[in-house]
C-alpha cells in the first residue's frame, strides 16, 4: 500500500480568518472604550450560535453593525484588521425573536432563495463554508466565545457569579480572585485505511440511516493525540491501527472542540462496533463509495467539516452527497 504523504484537498473552511486577535489590547480598558466609541468599529451580533447574514451578488456576508446600532449585551473583542476593531455582542439578533433560533426563525436552505441584501439568521453549519475568510473567522470566534460564557457564569471553586474581563477572554471571581479562561477540548478525527486502501465509514446510533462519516473522539487527560487515535478506533469498532499521521486541524465550536485530523493504517479489519457508540460500520473502496453516493444510498458530512476533507483527500477529488 502506498504511504506517500497526502495533502488535504481543499481548505478547512472553519480554519480561515484574517483578523489579528490583538491579545495585548484585551487588558487595555481605555483602548477598549475608545474602540467601542469609534464609529468605524464593526460588531457581529451572536445569539445561540447564530448571526445575521445576507446575500450580496454571488457572495454571502455577515451583517456587521456600528457600536451605536448594536444591541446591548456582553462584548467580546475579536481583533483588529487594517485599523478597524471588531467585536462580538451576545444579544438577540436585531429584528428577530429572542429564544430558540432554530425553532422560531426559518433559515433558507439556500441563500439564493433570499432577496439580495435581506438579513437572515444562520449558523456555522449553514454558512460557514459560504462566508469569506474574514467573516468566517469572526463567526467561528464569536460562536466559541458565546458558548463558553453561557456555560461558565459561575466560579467552579466557590459558585460565585464571575465577571467578564479582558475583552471577553477571562472571567474573574470577585470572591476568591480566581481567573477562568475559555476552554478548548481537543478531539481526534481519523480516516482509517486497510491494506486494500479501503476507507472505513461508520454511523452513530443518533444518526439516521444513510449518514456516514469517519471515526472521532475526545482526547483523554494525559494522552497524546496519536494514542487517542489508536484507542478510539479500538473502542469504537474493535480494530487495531498504526502509523497515525496528522493532516490538519480546525475549530469546531459545537460547543468548544478543536478537531485534529489524522490518517491511520488498519492492522486488523474485522469490525466489532460498540453498540453504544456505533450503529454500523463498513469498508468502502473508492468505486463502492462513489456508487453509493450517486444512488443516494449514502450521504457524507458537509464540506464545512474536516471529516469531508479527509474523505475527499483519500478519494482523490470532490464528492457529492451532503447531509
């Protein structure tokens, strides 16, 4: 079997971004206030992982506000580009109802169905791959910070409500002065190949039939990334793998993961899925996968995911059949 080093086909769409995160400015309260008072500053409003976007010609853009037009809410400094400061504000999306965005606001399956310039609510899964580099980076960043703040309002030591500082990048306990920082949970995601260069795809019990992806799992305390690849594959489908090779990573803020992509080689091929984790698992040749996708029998993760990039890298080109 060929073991030449592969390069990922296509960009990792949630790993883009052009903003300088400007960490040195987060503790400068005077600069933060001046930046917020500057009408050139731009604000992305984030609500339950969603923001406003609009179609402009063939492009999709995030709707950005001036500080004066942005609704009140917690502010997070996202960074600076070309002298312009960018913030996120966690607040109801202007003009849309507060609450469960997914349940109360219709998000068009295609922005082509939306009048040009009309704002609509959308999340990363819908538009992460459609936004430009700057806006994609802003939205990924804002989603991750909002999710962390929403679940870390209280000090884990004493239970006191914490205060937001450092432009939204620290929460401080007023009682014991402990500082708490945004969490990132590393997770490995791996494409497994056997000696015949077949790809292993599987489905979790919570997924409908026909939706397949590659294996993934969280890194445990005191564990290397490579060891996590070997352990997770053995736990989920009962096979041994070797030679994990890192190919790339991207944030996956649902709510706070960093997905680290690997290829690995199967030493054994008899699959014994863990019923709690895996509903089904199968080996596919390239020809078998292409036929199953063309017939509609199978669907793959969308291009915004690193899983899709790893599968297409193994396949050698783009594939059809998104979830």
